[in-house]
C-alpha cells in the first residue's frame, strides 16, 4: 500500500473550525460517529502529456450511529471556488493542480465538510480490485454493450491481453476490465450524471462482496486490494474500519449525488467557451449534510 501523508491541520484542509470545532465534545463525537473519506478515481491515457484528473470523486461515509455505509458522488464538472491559483474552476482539475490535498481543500471549502483522509485508485488498477472480490453482477443495457466493449478493447490493448467482450445485454457477471469499462461509460443515457450512477453501482457490488466475507477473508482480500491504492490512511485505520463493518454486520450502502436532481439545483454554464456545471450551493450543501450527518450537524 502506498501511503501519502497530508496535513491534518484544519486550516490547511479548509475545514470550517466554527462548524467543526475539535475542542468540543459534540464535534469529537460527530467525527467519531461519521467517518468521511474522499475517494478519488484517476485516469490518464498518457501521464507524460495528459495531466492526471480525478474523473471520479465520491465521499465515503461510515455511519456508526445508523450502522450503514453511504457514498456520495461529486460531479467532476462542478464549478468550484479557489481551485489552486484559480478563483473558479472544475472540481476535476483540483487533483491535476495539487493532488489529493488540494482535492480535499476544494471539497471541504465548497461543501463545508470535514474530510481529512483520501483513498486514490488509478483506473488502470481498478480492474484488479474488482477481480480480487470475484467480479460483480451488473444489468447491462443494449446501448451500453457496444460502448463498453470499446473500453474493454482499449484497456486490453494497454495491458497486452486478449479482450473478453460482452456479446449480449442483460444481467451478467463482469470481470475487472469489464466492470471498469461499464464504470467509464459516459455517452449513454444522461451523460456524466448516469456515469456516476454506474460507478456507485460497481462500488456497491464490491462492498457487498467484502461485507459478506469473514474477517480473515476480508483481511486477505485487503492485502490484495491495498496494493493498488494510494491513501493517507494507515493499514491499521483501514482494518479497524473494515472490522467495525463486519463485526456490526453492516450490509447497507445508501447512495447520493451532488448536485441533487431537484429543480434549480444545477445549471449548465459556458464560460469562455468551456462547459461548467454550476449549482445551488445553499440547497445542495444542506441536502448533503442531511444525507451524511442525519441532522446531527447543527
């Protein structure tokens, strides 16, 4: 496992200390009860010429009060304030400008969150994580098959292996490369909104596989999975949280996305010929906090 240490100072991570005051028992209890981690999915065709962007971003929440896991997708084109040296830019560019720490800063400042840790997976390693849990079962539409096979061909060519294409639609068992192709589909259905749903579907399947394992099985699987991730968490932290999930038989994963689907909660904008997804900050942040903290954040 590649461990990357980042600052845990609230100011460095742009955590609002008025809202998340670590000196109070209430906030300490809040952080203990709701563990939030930023998930970053990184992809680039050529690292030497293409800046690495976080094409997939989610907040993973371990809710110890209600005994469940929550995942919240953050749309990559969201217009964010203070992205590196720029007063405004897309969320996806934060990683390219300043890696995981800047990604955390931007998410915390713009969504008024208290996230201090991240887990990063390169898309070229994502397939190995899916294979480590034995693959996933996904219902594939007719429109998705052709696009998915194109992604399978691309990854198989990079990894110099024989591609295993899908030959029909419907419910089927996907291996790692096939699941990666499914999670990358963007131009079928409702564009990037639907792509984030596909990503949550795959992640939920992976979670379901791990949550059904015994603790020794899960530990062994993590040994395989963690070799393909970069994180600010220690292996002890990860094993502790995994043990908590298994010992408390947590098998519920709820999903959310920012911006929300409510009318007026997101707006397409063109700025200097570039597309951005603008969003209603007050409404979206209120809904996000309600989803994650269940009313415990005042």
